[in-house]
C-alpha cells in the first residue's frame, strides 16, 4: 500500500486521518502547521509531536512534493518552476514579485480540455487533473524555497492566482480543498481577496464555488459577442456570454471582492477593434460590477495569431475607461524565461525536447 500524501488534505481531512490513528484534532493542527507553515517534509523535524506519533506517521504517510525538472530566475525577479507530474507530463508555476506583494501563479491540470485558440496549454490538449496535493505542492515548494533563498522566515507569497496551466473549475474536487489550505490560518493564511480563481466560464461550477469557497474571481472573456467567443473560447458554445454574466452577478453576492475581473487577451485584427470595445461596454454596463484586465497576447507559432499593437491596446482601453469601466493593461513579466501567460506549456508540448533539455542541464536564460 502506498503512503498517504499529507499534502492531499485540508485541515478537516487531516483531522479525519489523525482520528483514524487515534489522535486528537489538535495534533492534526500541529502537523498541518509543520507542513504548511514550516515547510517540513520529515516527521523527525516535528519536535513537539510525540515520538510514538511520528513513528506511526512515518509508517503510513509522507509529505511528498513534486520532482523539479527546472527552475529559472528572470532578470526581473520572476521565478519559474517546471514540475514533473509523471508519465511525461509537466506543469509550471510562476512567482511574480512586486513591491507590495508576491504572487504565485499555480497550475490546476496537466494540459487543458477547453482548447482556447490563443493558449498553448489549450493546443496541447488534456492529460489529467492534478490532485489537491499536486496543486498544493507548487505553493508549498515555492513558499519555502523562496524563504530559504531570501533568508527570511516571513511569508513571501501573499497572493495566489489559479492562472497556470489548466481550467481550475474542471478540477473542482481537487481545487476546493487546496483553496481551503491556502486560506486556513494554520496553513498559508491568505485572505480570500488575495486568492483568485481564473476560469474560462464553467457556469455551474462558478455557482458551486460561490457556495463552497468564495474567493476572488477572474473570468477569461476574450470576446464581446457569442459568435467570436465560440471560436476563441469553445466552452462558450455550452455556456454562452449571457449565462456566464448572470453567473458572475450571482457570484458577487458572496464574493470577497465587489467586482469580477474580466481578462481579455488582445489579438490583432480578431477581437481588438473599437466596435468590440463598445460591444463589451454594452454587455457589462449597468449589469455587473467589473474591471477589465487587457492581456497582451503572448504569441506561439501554432496559434497563427498576433499581438495587438500597444497603440491599439491603449485605444481599446480608453473606450472602456471612458465608458466608466476600470481597465488595466497587464505587464508581461518573466518574458526572458517564457513565464508569461499562455507560454507555460511551451516546453511541455514537445516532451522529447523537455527530456533533452533535462539531460543537458538548465535552460539558458536569454538576455532581457
Ligand atoms: N483556464 C483558466 C486559467 C488559466 S489561463 C482560464 O482560462 O481563465 C490564465 C489566463 O491566461 C487566462 O485569462 C488566459 O486566457 C490567458 N492566456 C492564455 N493564453 C494566453 C496567451 N497566449 N497570451 C496571453 N494570455 C493568455
Ligand atoms: Fe484552458 Fe485557460 Fe488555456 Fe483556455 S485559456 S485552454 S481554459 S488554460
């Protein structure tokens, strides 16, 4: 029988596991704090747990992170890890430091079944869901590796965005316990406002998330009408824009923030005209409290798409802002290590290539 990975549990799950071992809940809390707050992976480190309990744990459980294929540090401080999730699959995690926060971009699946036109993960297809432990292993490793590197015992990661590879709401069962650990005061203690689930619009799961574990919500809109969105974000054929916006309005009843963020990837000549911007205004004005985040498209060869010019992005943003909608343009970070949105799968796509790189050592960092 393989050992139970304790990274797979939220605190209630760990308490239930400890109960089976005849241990009280406060022992589970101690254990949980060792794992997530101290980054322990070895029961022997847990000096305030009875030796007998440590021995019992060692017999049936472990704290199993993900093997690291590579780690790259960008000239702007962005760090990208590539983790091995077995059977030739890898997922990426990116840390983005800013003056007032440290954001970790976390993956939820190996590949993605939604198949958005402009996303290299989508082009790669779906391999499998990550487990709760595999989602949390990304945060667990990043937080404690960064603390060690920065020689601090203070928290380094203040924000988590589920914007890595995969559609988090198509891996709901594993996602929610992982979110609970992120929010738990005995875990990472992140505020609900600082944990963001980004979705392409899985409407029924937006409702469930609102009831089970409301955190900040970002919705990948990318189009101003159904015909265009059907092409760019194929899940729109199942859950069209109107239904999606209604779900967003319902979500705001319980959301920790009083707005939804709409992400909009700017594609040259596809979704970036003045008319598209005006259509967006008509969709959202007076209906939903929202902000727009315009994302410069990160091109990859198979997409056949181009990034909108910055003048176009600015003109588009101006129409939204003049229409009363708070709009930001996302800075691209970690460009020199291919850590920007939608590039995450780049190295994974061609698995032989990953292998080759692994045997050759770290991928050289290109100058910025
Ligand atoms: N599946 C979820 C979360 C992961 S994608 C979702 O779609 O929301 C995270 C964000 O990166 C999404 O807004 C997505 O549309 C955007 N993205 C994907 N590919 C991109 C690319 N090539 N350039 C810029 N943004 C991209
Ligand atoms: Fe999947 Fe999100 Fe990429 Fe679409 S943008 S294919 S939903 S990861």
